[in-house]
C-alpha cells in the first residue's frame, strides 16, 4: 500500500488532545523498508513498517524519525514495549490528517 496513502482514511487513528494530536500506530519491525503502509481498520491504527529490530529502542527511534520527517517534532506517547503505540505531535488534528493523506 506504499504510495497509496492518499486513498486511506486515517481519521479514526488520529485525535486531538490538549497537547496537540495523538496518532495510534501498529509497528511492524524487521521490514524491508520504513514508512506508513496504510491502516488497520479493525484496530483503527496506522500501519508503520520499520527496518530496525525491536531491541534497545531501535524500532521506537526509527518510528519517531518517520513521523518527525512528516510532521515535525514527534514523541512516543504510549507503547514503548508494545507493537501498538501512540505518537504525539504538536500540531492540529486537521493539519496532521491533511499531511498523512498527502504522504507518498
């Protein structure tokens, strides 16, 4: 699904908070490439493929890099030891959705 994110509805995985916007993701480490791959509609989470292994924080670091390139400063909000994580960005929800839906 890489390259087809513009046809994906990310709205159920993205929500506004007092601190900015939270983005629910499901990480797939040990992948051949890194980036947003689509949405898991059952879990309402964005699927993110990561090259790094899930050890010593390597996958978390790469995940933050993926979102920081798209959305500016990103932080891991929840899920540091789980495949299901929440990313926090200091940006409005509508702007986050616009950028995610336009991403290659």
